[in-house]
């Protein structure tokens, strides 16, 4: 039964389109690359109909692995690192700046006022509500603060 289903290129093409479409619903599980592998088998079957099922499986495995490798290569090349990354630039810009604690820090955690917003922050020292604090770094994507020196 399976052999007769996949004797036509349309079955592979439809399977590839369904898998690639599922990537939209279930992102991040590589269905796009598996779908591209199935589309490649469909394309080859449309050029060379009658390809036996074991050969179809081999072509599918090779094209799927090739497209998966291509996907990793594209992802690695497009991943911004270092100075090219814009992720957490706002948080990094906070380092060295002074803000006001809007809550008393309990167990090293509290909130600071940053412009018209507030951020969860961490500290190793006791900080009371209203204290002026300086951001000295980032810890688990939260500003790490110390009491600002009084001048």
C-alpha cells in the first residue's frame, strides 16, 4: 500500500508541502528541512517516474540530510554575534547608569525605575525603596545593581 502511494511524485510533493506548512504551526522542530527533502524526491520522481521505493527512501534521506545541513549553515551564517547583535542592547546601555529602587529588595531581588518603565533587578546588598542605585552589570538578563555612592 505504501509503495503504491509513493509511486507518484504528487504524494511526495504534497507530503513535503504539508511538512513545510507544519513548520509554521510547530516552529523549531526542523519540519521545513524534512519537507524540502520530500519535495526533492517529488521533483526527482517527476523527472524519473518509476523509481523503486528503496531508491526513493535513499533519495529522501540524502536530500533531507542535505537540506538540514543547509539549514544549519544558513542559520549559523545569519546568526548575529558580538557587535552585530542588537539583542539586549537596551539592557547593556543601562550599565553605569543610576536609577531609583521602586521596591525594597527582598532576598536580593527588587525593581528599579527606568524612564517610564520598571525592571526586575538583583543585588547582593540591602537596598531600600527610594535608594539611588547604579547598574554594574547583567545577571540572568536582569540588571545587577549596587547602592550609588553618595556625592
